[in-house]
């Protein structure tokens, strides 16, 4: 009886700690705290001065300074899943995650600060699972622009200072919660300008896009359509983009069809952090000296 009581107290305390953490790490509270952190404000000022007169450059999903594939010719692919957050993006596809766990499929998860705020306990659970790699999708899911470009009706960051907050604040938020500073950043919608990509590199983060667009975010996309998009375009080293914040979409059902087919094709599944990456134009911007890779 005494042991049961102690366990109950521990669980209640643990739940209270989660609630306190969730409040402490909310976007508004955490950003307010960062604005009093000299290391953050000094770095922000330095980056703003350095990029003050640098032109935005090209705007899109595949610009210089962004990686889209793994540097390999082996039959490996990386599944990446975004959680965008916001009014229509705060869901959690738990069935998809449980499928990945059951099949032992590693996945790189790009999360926004907004999504963390809405799914804090789920985020903690995911961050403790070595099957998953937690990466940066921006603080407020704003496309990374230094001049306010927009896409799909989503307003991008207005200037270099806002772009800095979008990337660095969420990176520090993830680090503060998980003790892991993200290696990678995928801009909201994957759109970014060349100046934003260059700034990301200055922060020692690699900007990521994708090579294979699953199409799971297209309204009413069927599992068969998503499967076809992936299987028709997959190739060694492909980074595949999908989502895990919309349980009403057909992502999980599509994965149940895609994974067995890829296995039949002798593909295996990896995390981004374990490999060197390159761009579709062949420019290698992220050579990992701490991992072995083989392009043959």
C-alpha cells in the first residue's frame, strides 16, 4: 500500500512538472526570456549586421545552401515528418508514430515551437525515443525570408532579425527541453531564400528541403496517390517529406503500403544525422567528419 502511495505521489509530481515546463517553454515566455539573454541578443545583433546588405537571392524550395538528399548511392532513404502547428496544424498522428515504432522505422521529425506548445507531453515522449531525431521547423512556422516573401498564403519572416528568431529561438527551445541542439532546419513550407540559408549555416545548422514530395498535404490525397508519389520518385539517398500533425490525413495508411514495397526493393531507413548530405545540384554543404559514408 505504501509503495502504491509513493508511486502515485511521484506520478502526480511528474505531471505537475510537465505542466510547469509547458508553461515555461511556451513560445511567448521563452522568447521573452531569450530577449534578456546576452548570448542570444549579441548573436542576433552580430548576424543582423553581417547580413544587413546581403541580397535575399533566390526564393524557393531548392536554392543554394539547402540540402535535399543523402550523399550515397546505397539503397537508403530518410523519412522526414513535419509538425507545423498553428490553428489547423496542432494535431498529433499517434497511430502513424506507433506504426513507425512497431516496424522500427527511424524518422527525422521537424517540429515548430507552436506544435511543441500544443503537444508538449507528446513532444517529450518523442524526444526520449532514439528511433526519432528531433529537428527544427521554426518557432512560428513562418517561411524563412529576409524581405517578407510569402507562399501558400503564409507570410514569411519580414527581415533578418525575424528570420533569426524563427530559427535560433526554436533551436534553443528544443535544446532547453531536450538537451539536444538541432542539426537541421526545414523552413515552413520548405521555402527559404538564399540569404536565409546562408544565415542558417552561420548558426551551424543545415537547411533541409527534400527530394521526394509525398503529397500527403494535398487535400484529400489518397493513400494510393501518396504511395505512388513516393515509389515512382524514390532513389538511393532520397529525403522524403511527409507530416505527422494531421491524423485525419492518409499518411499512416500510405506508410503501411510504402514501407513493405521499399523493403521489397531492398531499401533501408536512416536518420539524417548519421550521414553527410548534398543538394540536388551536387553541391555538398554538409560533410559529416564524425560519421562514415560511402558514395559507392
